[in-house]
C-alpha cells in the first residue's frame, strides 16, 4: 500500500511539474511573440498593388531567362553571401532586372547589385533589396 501511495504521489508531482513548465513556456512564447510581432501590412499592400515586380512578372523571352540565370549563378557562387542573400528574387522582364527580397546587410545588398550588373551586361538593374533589421 505504501508503494502504491508513494508511486501515485511521485506521478502526481511529476505531472504538476510538467504542467507548470508548459505554462511558463507558453507565457514566455506569448511574451516573445507580442514584443517581436511582425507587421508586414505595408509590404503586403505594396506587393498586392501591382506596382512591384513579382516572380509572375518574369519574362519568357530567351534573353531575359538567360540574364536571370546568369545573375542567379553569380549570386549562388559567391561564398561571401548568406543563405538569405542567395535566395533573393531576380526578375527580368524586357531587359530590366529587378532585385527583391531581404538581405542581412548593406554590404550584401551592394554585392548582389554588383554581381547583377556584371552578369546582366547592358540590362538596367532596379535594386529593391531590403536590409533586414537585426533582432536584439
């Protein structure tokens, strides 16, 4: 009988401890979410207005595809760029290259623009890359 009582007591204590820990984790998660909530309303409105280039605007012309591929190869081959930077959008339509998306620094933004200019030749480059704010 003592073993059963002791066992039940241990199981109850363990369950209470786990429940308390889950509650602390949820509270911490809610606090973090509240302080770091992303507000992309402005970006979403801008992107849905039709004024900005999206991947759907990529031209099907052989020359535009060739330019996009050359820039993508140059960006991916550069080991100094972060994964975030190598995933930027490169959209070419009618000989105009649009670079969009987040990068981690102004240096990455400049480097991608430089690589695009070299790879694109005479194509016009519209650099719409955005430097991400670093979380504190």
